[in-house]
């Protein structure tokens, strides 16, 4: 439980007012102004999740709200008790139903997060009731003429009677005979009756009922006798219309009463959604974060600002309950000690209320109690001095404090003799530590600073200042005590320097020595902190550079893979094109060989070799799977008759002649003259075994594919057909077996599109029948 006095000391009501200003519904504004803290850890977590969800929703839809909504709780309670609502009140109910439907549809359509979805599921649209109310009601506070046949008839007859009455009275206004008896030429209404303003001296000229007299007594308002009966009829019609309206309003109120529970729950849920949105708006304006929460009493705040000071305040780093349970803040007056103290307490209160914190990072634990003693509470009426008031609060705190309490003490030990106040403050801190309470205290007393230095669960902190001007920087530095700087502040605020110098002389020698040592220590610590901050900055820069390097490396790796993929595709395309052109040359060569003999045949072979060299030069690009570069002594093992690999053709051959840097290689039926660097010893052939046809010496006119998968068989068949063509074979028998027929079908489909195949057929019974395919090469 948090006392109201504690909320006031920590400026919580001002936060409530800011929240109320950002709500749009009357109930949410009321709740915000009397903002209640969550009573359990689970409820605090639920509120914070609602705030986080609302903050994200407003990030995408910043102008969305539930719309203005009044406090309809009193009229709904009256309807529940059987009361009859007015037309205006029923219109408010219709608007509530419209907003319920609209908000539910919006939240479901946008797929908002679970906390807001849970609230949306507590909205209960009643479209039939909404339509009934809209059809019967006329804004702002009446019933439509068509609400019932009788009402429509009564209003129509009333209009006819009114028109007849006005026509009769306007006859008096137009007649010169009657105009001189009238005070003014107009028709007016008195006591619900249409009358004429007649001069009092002519009252006997216009006979009728007198309904009123002017304040001066000079005018009588008379309803002529010929109008009285119609006026009576009009009155009867008005009474009948009123009775019919009351009957209709009773019926509509009964319909509302049947749905009053759903209406009330929808009203409350709309207000809860509105309050969550108000918390989200406040979080956006503060650039706030929703704190992480845990069920232990501790907190860690990074870059937190006092929400009421906003950007004017310096962000603070604070923690409590991790490495230490007591934090004592010291330093000069006006340096920001009390602001830091209030920021801690206000942060805990705001988390309990489900509010985001204006911080860079925040972790808030669960504190059952917050006990605050801040400011001067002296009272003449109760004969209390400042010190007495502090002692009364401290006595109460010691009776209530536990391991789930947060205790905030401003100017601990002040108001009495500094020595006695200091040791008393130390004893109080010691007792609070024993109880496990978490404590933040401010002080100027050296005894309390020294107590903290000697206790493992306590820590000093200082509000910083400019060492040259002694002006406060409002930064909070953990880990070192602060200086009060009474003399420096006095001089800065205008006391004569000789007076301040004299005050320093009055210090005891040990006090002056302690003061000088403390000043030196603070200066050294400030230097260390500056160097540490510089090191942190450099580390951040190094980490940023490393991050950028890793990103650049990843981009380069990705780009390299893209280029490699493109290169592979281009190389494959070139290989396919070279194979097509080589196949065309082979077909042309075979035709010439068949037709020519002798010297002409040799000339044809020479022309073919020249054209093959030209073709090789055109497609001198890295193969799809390039071979390793030949070593400097690769050709030392080349001898006539040795087996070599020609990587540019992907074929093996035999060295027929060596002359200088040229080598003649027999590849199948052809001799090629190549540079030595264009061939490699055949010891590396296993690297190309999967893509290189067998040499001509091992080519058989019978190819057995049985036992192989279709992909393997077709790859093998392709290589063997190339080898057979180079070896000069004109026919090949492919054994694929009967089996399921899938391999036979795959082989024949492959042969149909093969450029080197002239024709193919099934084998004869002697050749193997349908289990073989006889292929005729071009």
C-alpha cells in the first residue's frame, strides 16, 4: 500500500493530470486523475503490456482513438432499475453501441496484440438494438415522427391545427379594422397558447381569454374566442403525443434494460482501452520505454529523466538491489540530489500504474511499499521542528520497512548537530539494511559517507559539478562520495571572498587536510572517468567499424557467389554452344571422309584441324569446373607415347610428337598440334572422370546400362557416344534390358534429341529384342 502523502511528495498527482489530458472519455479521465496503482505483480505486468501494445498501435495509427464518450454509468444503472430514459439519453446509448462496434471491428481488423485483443473481446456490439434506437430517435432529444403510426398521425393533425390557428390570427394582423387595437402586428405564445398582443385600453374590442400581461401593464395577451376551441384541440393533441412518446421511450428503455449488462461491460472496456491509449500517447511524447519487470524488489535505470522536467533534466544511471541495497547520494546543494531521489521513487510508482518510463533502458522490480521522507515538514500547530518531523517519519518507517520496501530519505541526519545526526543516520541505515529494505538517501554528513565506504551492501554516489566553475552538471556518478562545496558555492553565489577565506581558516587542521585530500581524489576520479569514457567511445567506434566490416564482407561474399553463379552459367552456355558447333564439324568431316580419298582426304583432315583450332581459340574460357593450373615442370614428363589430357576439349589423347613448345596429340581419329601448356599428364584424369568420355582405345560398340539409375545411364551414354564418334564408329548397341521399361524410355527420349544420332531401332531377336536399342551415328 502506498500512502497518499507519499504520492504527493513524489509529484505523482502531476503525472496523473498529464495522463488525464490525453484521455478522451469521461470515465478514463476520471480514472487517470485518481490513478490507482496495481495491487499485485501480475496486474502491474498486465497494465505494462497494455501500454506497450497501445504504444505500438499508435505508432502505426497515431490519430486513432475511441472517440468522445460520456460517463453513461448513472443512466445505465437507472435503466437497470426500471427507469425510463429520455430521448437524449437513449441517443447516448445508441452512440455507445456504435463506438463499441466500431472499436471492436478496428482492433480485430488490425490484428492488435493480445492485451488489447483481450479488451476488445470484452466489447459486446448489439447491432439490432443500435438499429432500433437509430430508427426511432431524432437528434438531439426527440423521437422521429415514424417511431409509431399513432405518433405520426398525432403530429400530422397537430401541424394542421397549428396552421389553422395561425391562419385565423394572421387575419387579425392583416385587417385594418383590428390592427389599430394591437400593440404589435405579430402572433406570440403564452402558456402554450397562441395569442395577440392587445393594447390594454382596447381589451373589450377583441373578446377572448387573457393569458398574460406585459411588465408595464400596457399590453394584454389575448386568445380570441374563435381560436380557443382549436387551441384546446391543440392542447389535447399535445397531451396525446406526450403520452405516446412516453410509451415509446418506455419500450426503448426496456430494450436497453435487457442488454444493460453487456452495455455496462462495453462501456468499461472502452474506458480501459482509452486509458491504455492515453498511456501510449504519453509514452510517445516522452520517448519512453516500457520497463522490464521482475518479482524481486530491485531496479536498474539507464538514461532515465524526471518526467515532469523532460528534456531539461540530465539523464541519470541508477540501480538498486543488485550489487548494493543502500545508495547514498552526496554533493553540493542545487546539484540535483533530490531530483535523483524523486526520479527513483516516481519510476517505481509509474511502473505500478502501468506507465512507460522516459529512459533508455529500465528494469523495475516489485516493491510492496514506498516510504518517503522528502522536504521540510515542520509544523507550528503540532509543535514540530524539521528534525522532529523527520524523526517521526523515520520511526514510522522502521516499524513498516521490510525486504520489499523502498525507502527514500532526503537530507538524512540534518536538522541537528552534524556529528550526532551523522551517527544517528548511520544507525538508521544499518537497521534498514538488516531488514532487507532498499534505500536511497541524500546527505552532506561525512559520517554517513564513511559508513557507506565500510559496508559491502551500500554504495556512494555523487552529483557532479564543473571543477573549474563549480556549477552543477546534474550528472550522477556512482561509486564515489560527493563534496558539499559550501565555501565554493558561497563564493559563487556572492559572499565576499575575504569572508569565505576567513571561514576556511576557522576549520580545524585535520578538516582542512581532509577537504584537500577529498578534492584531489575527486579530481583524479574525474580524470579516470574521462579516460574511461574515451576508452568506451573508442571501443564503440571499433565495434561499429567491425560491424561495418562484417556487413561489407557479407555483401562481398554474396556478390562473389552471384558472379560465380553467373560465370558458371555463362561457361555452361559456352560449352553447349561449342559442343553444337563441334558436332556440326564432325558431321561435316564424316561426310567429307566418306566422299574423299587419298590426298583430298588428308586435305579435308587438315582443314578440319584448322577449323577445330579456330573453334578452340573462340572458346578459350575457363571451363565449368576449371582444372588446376599446370605446374612449371608439368611438361617435363611428356614423352612420345605418353597419355595426356587436353582440358580445353575435356578429352584424353596420346603424344605423337614433341617439337619445341609444340606437341602433337592423337585424340581418337584426329591429330592435334597444340602448345605444351595446353596439355597435362593424364595422372589428373580422375578429377575429370565424371565429365570426360573414355579414350578411343576403350570404346566398345556395345554399351551396357543395366543396373544404373536413369541419370547415371544417360551421362555415361552421352560420353560413350562422343567417344564412339571420335573413334569413327557408325553404329552402337545400347543394352538397357526389359525391366519396367523406364530406362528404355529414358534412353530413347535422349537419343531422339541427340545431334549425333541419325536413327535408332529396337534390336532383332538375335540382337536382344526390346532389351537393346541399336543406334546409327551420323
